[in-house]
């Protein structure tokens, strides 16, 4: 017989039965890594966005065409990582970098491979430096994930620039632990000073890496970012002192895409690398190259590159 005796007033009631209490609870979905992509080339932006958005753990929250737009997007969306190009109209990536690193980790993703630019980007706070054509899609995704965790990534060109900078830095080094770097530790392993015929070559005198415009950066306040003037030209000779003027390329009458591909040819890339960098097919690359050769009156990549960079005998006199 069931017990119908009422519970005393105020007596604690038994907890309600939970039929699924013993079952494992579904895992909460992990928060996706939020990314801002800043590049003035809409094709590159679209390709990067499609590539990264195809990953379950990554979300591109905004795109930007210059440094000012990148800063506004970062302020609004508070991303986990910013991918930043160097050469952009208006406010370039180098100028915007000090403002962006106060909001999120920044990795430079660019065609600019000059060692001076790499070093200046790292000095201003970049957490990595990737040069187009030197990484695969999977390596880019891995770099984005790692930058969020504070692990730096560099493609070979950027790593070489960093190594060169370290070798040229002649500031006094801190003392080594006792027993390291002494003559006694060398002779203990049979290395005689008299037998060392090889002489370490002295590095060349470093150029003026931080010549203007890098020497004058406006105060790092949000109000001043919109007033930052563009510093980066399309040729490194426009901002690095001591270099010869760039050849007049306007006479070649290349389109923007053709000039971009010609830059990549001059840097030594093959058709497959150019296609991957520009997010186009190899057939399209070949079509562009045929038109470039016709406009430069060239029959080979080396001849076209020589005219493009101004080292051909007729580079300054005419097309020939």
C-alpha cells in the first residue's frame, strides 16, 4: 500500500528525478579563431578569406583595403589575429602596425621581401612575416593558429633577413656561463688556435635601415591614425636611401595584374608559384606572361626581368 501520509509542513522535498543525469553532456563548441584580413588587392583578400573561412575553427570577421580600415575593423571586431599587407594606399601596413599590435597579434602577409622592411615590421611588433609564394595553404592556416598562441612564423626570406640583422648587431653580448666560449674549453677538445686558418669574414657595413620615413612615427593614439601619411611606394628605391632610382616602368604599359606578375617573375618564381600566390590558374599565368613578353619585347624570363629591374643594356634608352 502506498504511503499517503502528508509530509510535515516545511519538510525538505526530495530532488526531482533527472533521467539523463548519468549520461555524458554534449561538449560545448569551441570558440572560433577570429581573423581580420587587410590587403589592397581584392583578389588576394577574397582568396585568403575563402581559404581561412573553410576551416571549422577559423572565422574571417572583416576585410580591409588599407591600414586605416584594418585598424577600424580591429577596434570593432577585436579579432584574435590580423593578417596585414605592407604596401597599401592611404595608410600602409608598416605605418598601421604599431596601432594594430595593441589590439591583436599581427602577422605580415605580403609580397615585400626587402630585408629592411622585414626588420622594421618586426621592430614595430609583428608576430610573424610571411612572403607570398613561400608557403602552402596548410602552412598559412598553421601560422594563423600559432600566432594566436604567441608562436612566431617566418617564411625563408623573412627568416634570412632576421638572421642577417642579428649577425650585424654588434652591441655587446651578455656574459656567457662560466666555462663557455673560453680558449681552454676549445683546446680541451683538441682545437688549437694556431690551426685555425679560416678567418670569419667581416660583415659589410649595414645600410641605413631606419632612414626616413621610418624615423618619424606619429604618436600612437587612435585619433592620429587617420592622419598618418602613406610612406610606402611601389618601389623600395623611393624610401630606402642610397639606392639608385627605379627604372621608368610606365613606358611598358603593363596592367596592374601584369606588373604584379612581372614582379614575381623578377623575384624568381615559376608559373606554379605565381598561380598559387595570385590565386589564378597556371593557364592564366601563361596568358599574362605572353602579353608581358610582347610589351617588353622580350623572348625569355631573364630578358624581361632585366628590362623590368633596369639592368638590361637598353633599359634606360628604350624597349629595343
